[in-house]
């Protein structure tokens, strides 16, 4: 049997499927990104998660961050650090400065004319809020606002991104970095990598912060006593654009 004749039609079919998938537009209004490479669909629609994954892939041999007894690949800094932003701490305000948000220890670094090379760091809670300004090169399409947890009812020493702020219902996203295992390393037991995790929370009329898991079924169940959300989003909306889906849901809840 000529296996070449069988292989060619199968290969053509695979490329046809990928081409069609790249052209689908989901009901939320966002275009599904085409697969980055053969047989792979992007598992991280969140630009920060995507950036974190790329940083781990690009980290060269011998380039590590020392965390305790571990050598860690990648970077804990959101979008790699050094992003133009605004910072607010009590009566102190700083505009259009370079910021460095460490998602592992929740410290916020900043650069100024007096320290243009090495960042000065604010411990968690020393900054009330900050903005990372739009930066298309890093995938930041609109300014991202972060609020310290105590201002939205959280006891955790963390910052929360404001995804949607409404009169009654608001939704937030918390980034944190974990020390994960390096899947392609079986020799160096001390080697780890920074794995970025995004978790979602919301506040309602009672202003209490509650965790919510992305997914149409979960969100419909969570708010079944408030509004019927069954026809607001398709089943796969959150896997296509998580933030956009939450924005649409919470805009509807606030109507």
C-alpha cells in the first residue's frame, strides 16, 4: 500500500480544520486566536498568562531567580516588569512611571529619575492602588487597575485587578505565582519555574468578597437567585475570553 497517498489527504484535512478554526468569531464579540503552532490551540486567552508562558520558554540555561533553596525559571513580574503606570499610596501620587509588579511576593517596584536602574519596592499594603497603562507590545490593550485587597474586603496581602466595577456587582482578578516543577527536567531537583495563576472574585450588594470559578455553568448557578443568565453567554464563552465574559455578565447584573 502507498502510505504517501493516504498521508497527503489527511494532512490537507488537518490544515483545513485549523484554517476554519482561526476564522471563527465567538458570540461575545472576540475573535478566537489561530493556533500558535501545529496541533496546538492557545490555552491562555489571558495575555498575562500567555506572557508568563513565553517567558518560561525563552529563559536561557543558567538564567534563574534564586528563591530559598530553589533556582526558578521565568519571572514572577507581571508582563515581565517595567511597565508604564500610575501609583497611588495615601496622599502620594506618581504618574507615568515604570512599575514592576511581583506576583510571587506581591511587592510593587517602581523606577524614577533618582533610581532609573534598580527598582525601589513597596511592600504589600503600602500602595493603595496602581495602574498598568496600555502597552500593545505586551498585550495590554487597555489600562489595568489594581486595588489592594483590604480596600475591597479581602484579608489577603494581595492586589486585585478590577475587571468590572458596577454599582451593585463588581468582579476582580487576582494574580499569584507558584513555584512549579519543570516538566522537561529530571536531574536538577532544585529547579523550579514561576507558574502564574489567575483567580476571580466578586462583590455584591453585601460588599463581601467571594471567589467565583470561571465557566458559564458556574456563573449561572452562582447568580440564579439574582438573574437568569442562561441565555446571556454560550457554554464555551469563558474559555474563549474570560475577562470579556465576566464583563458582559456583570454589566447585565447591574442593569
